[in-house]
C-alpha cells in the first residue's frame, strides 16, 4: 500500500516535470511505462497473497 503510494507520487512528479519538456512523445512513453509497471506489480503482489 505504502509502496504503491510512493510509486504513484514518483510517477506524478516525473510526469509533471516531463510535461514542461518539449519531448512530449518521450513523456507519454515514460508515463505509460510507469502505469504498466504499476499494473504488473499489483498483479504480482495480488497473486502472491493468494
């Protein structure tokens, strides 16, 4: 739970910093990668609990 919150905060801060950047394609790609990572991480931890 805390790890998810920290990850979400990290993604949010990185996304905001990238948003000011001109490289919008890279910014969106980075954001998508973090979302995918979070999704996989949650799935792994969920499976581990079961």
